[in-house]
């Protein structure tokens, strides 16, 4: 035991003497977390929290355009700015000043009413309710287009959302026009005689959608940017210790430290054990600092506060085993690498690759099917899923045991490979 304690003390002294390395391990991850969360915070807000300025060119001036303007204003998602010229609106959007322009064509209201009246009369004539329908010639009414101009830099998801919303709005207006035309033809239009008669058609949507969110103490749990970014970039910071750990091992080999240790009754497992204990403490300190940033600094910056109530023991358990997995990978890399030039670039690129396929940067569910399968081999994905289970799904230890066991198995496998590789390399 005293050999392990001496090895741990040696590693602690080496780390404390490298102030630059300590700054990189603790300060840079915090800066990364703050910057990423600031950038991504708006994407986690509901669309009603941000009113997007939209240019509207109304060439119709009728009932339909009035309803469109009213629905857009009531949605609280758009700030309507009226423009007289379509070319002016188009130029403003294509130069990036605005994200969207909507152009309502001329005579849209009149054309829609004619089309609806024509269809209603055709239906009633089939039932013999329209006496002079045969003598009427069917007028060809050209299709009308509501033109949308998007900024070329606008994301496809935003375009689809806007187009679907406007299409739904137009469909509702068409349906109401059809119902109103039927009421007029059947002599039930309450607007003609001024009576407050109840309409015979209910135009309100019968089928509605409601999102059911998880609740805690009868309060809905709404994920925010802090709950997504703190675990993701904490995990990235934890795995970044691969680089200094591998470089440390390579440096000791090149400086002859291992040669001196081999003359002493100290096993390679003891050397690795000392490094594991020190860097495991580093990982837990990193995690603690990240939590403090989410708890104390984020609210001061106008960002959502991270919620860790009742989750702290399980969170530290995930951080503990994630740290073990990162340390195991760093020990393996440092054991195999021969020079610092090999360890540093390879370690950095490996972290980026594991983060990319593990879901730290891009959610796994939006990846191609092959990449989704590949993400399952990334230890970052195991740790991230465990963090998300605790932060967002409020699960207990039993539910995260599969990820915990995978992280532990990964650590044991990498350490065993490191010990066997070292023994074979120095076997006489």
C-alpha cells in the first residue's frame, strides 16, 4: 500500500508543478461550457420567447389577407413588418437583413370566394338543391400562390416549420370559407339578417395535440440548455485528460524514470494505480467546477440554472466511472506511444472523434443509421446517456447500471492491455 501511496504522491507533485497544465484542465473546459451554452441557449427556448421579424407584402387587402395577418400576429412568433413592394422585401431578405418575407397575391380573397362558391354550387346541384346550376358556365379560376422568401442562410428546419404553419393557416381559412358558403346557400347565414343565431357548422379543430412533459412535485420538467450542455461538455473535459496523462507517461519513459523504477520492487500496475488516483481526483474536481458554473454563474449571465436537486450522488457516480474510462484510455495511449509527438496529436484527434460519434456535438438520433450504431462503441456515449438519464429522465442508480458497467469494463480492459503490453515489451 505504501508503494501506491508513494506513486500517488509523485504524480500529485508532477501535476502541481505544471501550472499551465492545471489551467488547461480546469479553466479551458469552463470557458468552453459557458461559450457553447450562450450560443445554444436560444435553440432550447420555445419559439414564443423570440419574435422573428417578418416582412409582409399584402397585395390582396381582403378578408383572407386580414386573417393571415391576424393569425401571424396572434402566434407571438413573428413581428409583422408591412412592405409595399415585393422587390424591396425580396432584396431585404436575400441580403440577410431579414429571415423571411411573405407576399400575399392580388385578389386572393375574391378568387378564393369564387372557387368556394363554385364548388359548393356544384355539390348542391348534385343533390338537386341548386336549380339553375346547369345553365351556369363553370369559370376557370387560376391557382393563387402565397410566395415565401427565405434568407439563403436560414436553416431547413425553420423553413419547414414556417411553411407547415402557413399551410395549416391557409387550410383553416379555406375550410371556414366553405362552411360559410354552405350556410349562405342553405339560408342559414346569421350575418345576413343580423340575428345572433348559432352557426350550423363548428369550424374549430376537433383533433388537438398536447405534449405531455415529465413532472416532479406536480411541476413540468422542461429541459434547458444547461441540462444538455453541462453533462456533454463536462464529459468532453473529463476525456481531455487523455492528452496530459499520455504525455506524462511518454515523458517518464523518455527521461529514464521507468528504467529507475524497474530497478525497484514496484510493479507497472502500481505506477498506473498512482496515476489513476490523481487523475480521478482531477476529473471529479472538473465535474464539481462545471456544476458550480451551472448553479452559480449561469443565472448571473441570464442562462437557465441547472437542476441537481436529489441527483447529486448519482451524478458523481456517473462522473466517477466516466473518469475511470477516460483514465484507462489515457494510460493505454501513454503506454503504446513512443514520443510526445505521437501521444498529443493522436490523443486530441481521438477525443474529437469519440465526442463526435458519441453525441456530444450532434444528437445521436439525427445521425445516419450506420453512425448511430457506431456511436454505441464510444465511451463518451455511455457516459453521456447516463448523465442524460439522471439530468433529464430523473432515473436512479438501477437504470444507469448498464452504462456504469460498460465504463468500468472499458477501464479494466484498457488497464489490463496496458500492463500486458508493457510486460511483453520489457520481457527479457
